[in-house]
């Protein structure tokens, strides 16, 4: 996996650009090195260039980019210097997640110690701080300054790489590919070469070009075999097969098995990898996607047993709940015992991983289990708890909408629809529309309001509500259904006249 700034950045040490970085020794094929050598010469016209071919095809180059960013600039990055102390304080602020303050502190380094050897690194961190705040335009502006102001420094390729990541994170994949390829073409022995190659593969994966993604990721495994990106490349190769398997109407079992083999390779071949928990979780996901819930549960439980503190543990616990919920719904009448096991798993997600981004989803699914069982009395407080506890969650609109559906179902559970419950349903649906105006459920809620009037036999009001729904959401998938009601109601009105 890549590091944000590069090896040694946080301790103030600036390493030379040629491929001998701690933990990042790269043995590249001769053809690739010569291509990069040719491409890099445009930055080195008129300067002495010496190429030495060593055994194992390891090449070092003395050229314009080999000065580590210190040539022509005053200052010192020695541990005891004031500049280093100020820089390290800013890094500590960055590491603490206070990016606004970090930007001010790095700017202070630049202003107080102009020309210091750490200047390019400080400028890089300013760009990275904006990136962490997801302010991608300003991140690119600041990262470009590293390239423009310190073109011979050791951080130029690093900045180019992170410009690519800003485009990638913003889903601007064509621009991202351009930047990642420039890392490889413009910077001979770039410290971020393997990272750039990895992201090229990941970008094609996002674009849905799974074959090209695998081709590019394989380059990481072959040409950067000693880099710390090989485990990630192997994982994303698995993900490419996984995504391709799911791109069919029915998951492709052969591709799914190939995905599992690739994920398992991460576990077997890279025992120190930080991707092992992700790979084990992904194996569970492949079984879940195939509907093999017992095998999925076993895989997710392995994650919990061996990696309880990993970033995948909350997902594993959550998906255990989903597997039981799927199993419970696989029969004509939902299995009450399995539904309770699902609820217990979801509740454990909430209780054990309180800061998890899946806690709101788990709470919402608890409500869904009750709804699917027809236990609307229990569903109400469960959905209400989601809205109250996670008001900004992307599940809040759905919880509000399902609150309306539970009242709606209850109102229709008697021989004559319960008018009071029907009004509660309308109020809940209307709250969905008013509170979550951009929700994809707003059109559904408006349609359901009209449906409540239909269920009560108030056809005149239903007609007005259906007409309003079609006018408000003409492109909704519910609009044609509403139009059928409108046509039928107009026919009823004629029949009654």
C-alpha cells in the first residue's frame, strides 16, 4: 500500500529520487527502465547523465533529479534546526487530523524559513491537507506548486501522484489516468512509480474495464515485485473478478471462484499485509453475493475472530446480520428465529462499533426485520430511532419513509381502513418529502400519499394527489403507475356523472 508523503517524510529526512527508498527497493525490467530513461532526458538536456547497468537489472542514474530537493537552496533539515522542529510540529498536527491548522503551520515553515531543504515537503503537506479535507481544487493548486517551484526536488513525482489521486477520489478518471501515467513517464525512478501503477489499475477497475484493470495490476506484481504495493495489487485483481462476476444478471460462479482464489492469495502470500482482513471479508462477500449464506457467515466470523480491531470487523459483523436476514426471508413466511439472530447481529454492530459508518445501516435493518415480519408496532420505534439518532445519515430518509409504510400497513390491516393510522402514514410520507427533498424516495412518498386516499375510497382527493405527483416527478418510475390511476379515476368520474 502507498504512504501519503513517502518514506522518511515525517522525520524531516529527504531521500534521493533514485529507486533505493527504505522499504521500496524496485527491480524493474530493462525495457521499462530504458523507456523511463528516454522519457526523463527531456528534463536533463545539457547535464551529465551516467547509466550504470548492474546485476539483477538494478539501475541508478545521476541526473538532474538526483539531488533530493536540496540543490541550490539554503537551510538544513538536521534534527536540531528550528525549521525541522517547526516542520515536525506541523506534521504532528496533520497526523492529528487538524488539517486547517496544519496548513497554517506548514505555511509558517515556508514563510519563516524560505529556501530550507524542507520547503518542498512542507508545500506537499499543504496540498495533502486540502486533499484530506476533500477540497480537491485547492489541493491540486498547492500540489502543483511543488512541481513548479521545486522541479528538481524529490517530492515532484509525489505531488504529481497525489494530483492524480485528487482526480481519482473525485471520480474524474480520465484526468486521473493522465496524471498517474505522467508519474511513470516524467520521473525516472519515481518514488511513487508503483503507487501510480497500482492506481492506474484501480482506475480501470472503477471504469468497469476489468480486463485492462487486471493487466495494469499485474504490472505491479511483475515490475515492482519488491514494492509495498504488491499485496494491494493482488487484492484488487480479486476485486476485478468479483466486480465482473456481479456485472451479470446472475453472479458468475466461475469468476466468483477466481475472485476467491485471488483474495486467498493475499492471505497466503503476504502474511504481514494490512489487506488480509479486507481479503477475508471480500471472500465472505463473494459467498454472500452467490447466496451461499452459511459459507459467508463462516468467512465473516474468521474476520471477527482473528482481526477484531481491523477496519473490516464492523462490516463483517453487519454482513452476518444481512446473511441471517436473507436466510429468514428465503421461506414463504419469514423465519422468526433467524430474523431474531439477524437483529442480534445488527445490534452487536451498533454496540461494538459505535463510531462505525454502518451503525445507522444496522439500526435501519433492525427496523426492516420487524417490518418484514409484519410486526409494525416494533418497527415504528426502530425506524424512529434511526431518524432521531442519525438525522444526517443516508438511511434517515428511508427510515422516515418506512415509518409511513408501517402506519399504512397497520391502517389496512382491518376490514375498514383505520382513518387515524392512515393520517399518521400521510404525515410520515409528507415528512419524507419535506425533510429530504433530494431523496430518491420523495417520489415514492408522494405516490404513497395518493394511495392512502385510494385505500380510504376518497377518489377525488386521490386524483388530485396522483396528478400532483406526476407533475412534480414526471421522470419518476412511479409516474406511469400514477398515470394509470389518473386514467382509471377519470373513467370512474365519468361513470359516476
